[in-house]
């Protein structure tokens, strides 16, 4: 099982990404589609009200690294 530390680190990176970028809703919708979850789920991750499951953490990491490559 993935360490809770890695999950928390990933969510912190996601939050940091969102604090730096506008078009918040477009990004939320895009990540929701990418991770096959609802926008509400993404909001819960960002507010740390829910922890993503291991496979979702991997998808968030992939999505963030793709975003970094595009910048």
C-alpha cells in the first residue's frame, strides 16, 4: 500500500499547482476527467476532506507532470 506520506505530498503539490494557476475550474474539470472522478471529488482532495486512493494518486502525479511539461 502506498505510504500516506506520498499521498499527502501529492495533494500538497496539487494545491500548490492550483495556487499558482488561474483557470481553476477548467483545470478541475480536466483533472476530474483524467482521474475519472467528479469535480466534487477533486474539490474534496484539494480541501483535504478526502484522500485519493492509490491509483488516483498515480493519476494525479501523471497529470501534474504533464502540466509541468506543457509550461
